C-alpha cells in the first residue's frame, strides 16, 4: 500500500499492490515498484483499474511490469485497488506497515498546522474506519436499516410501540457518533470530536472527502 500527493497538495493517489508473502511485501524493491505505480496514477489520473495497468512506467506498461515481477519473484503480484483524490488540500497517510492507505481532502488551503491536523485525521480514518464524513453523507438505506435495528432491539426489550421510533432515533444518533468521521471522538483526545479538533486548529477547517484502502 502506497499513498502519494502532488507537491502543491492538489492531488493524491493510493494504490494496493498485493503479493503472497510478507517477505516480498517488505522488500525494498517491491515497495519502490508500488511507489512508481502510485506516482503514475497520480500523474495520469486513470479512470479505471485497466487504464492504470495500461500506463507506461519504466520498463513498459504497469501490466507488463507486473508480469515481469511475477516471473522474477515467483509470486502472484497485482494492483487490485486504487483511488485518486483531487481538491484544494489533499493529505496522505500510510498506517500499519503499509497495510492501510488513506487520502483526505481538507477544506482550507494548505498550512503547516492543517496538514499536521490532516495527518491526525487520516490516522483516525485508518484506525476507526468511518463510513462517511458527516451525518448527511450516510445513505438513506443505511439510516433506515439502523432505525429498524433500533426498533427491533427496543421491541425485544419490551418497550411500548409508541416510543420505539424515539428510542431508535437515539440509537441512530449514537451510530452517527461512532461511524461518521466528523462526529467521532478524536482518538488523540476523546474530550472532543474530530470536527471540534479541526475547528480549533483553524476557523472553517473540516474534511470534504476521504478514501481508505486496506489490505486483507
């Protein structure tokens, strides 16, 4: 897993290059190959995985180099996932011995302080795996499912039918706090939410979008 950003922080790319053993995955040449593919994705912004594999890098296309590496190493090696993110301020982060890659778009123009905060947010995303940035980004289907789970739990506890929706809504609010990034407790200081931490760093600072890719 490799994540890279452009020099002006306007773009980021993350790619998942898989292999069969930790021995190969930790090899410097393998990591350098992954970085070369990530840099190619950053420069070319491929629309699909097939497009990415057709990009020219040193020694041929990505697809051709993958075949060469398989023949040389004797393990199945492939790019199985990637993402490119564009915006005013993209921050990248790699977590857990290259096992999780994260890209985050912040709302404000890059500064030393907000880039550091963006790294903390990306670490949060890696560790807590939020499903969305904020409440409004959660799909209607997910909210309805959580409401129904809440109703069924309350019903099983013998609560009156008249108050099931109120109880379920409370459980949905808890779900938002646990599962949406801005509302999660900040892992480095659980006295504040991620959103509060960002606004304390800079006025108006928040997360616009993120991408998270994980091995396994």
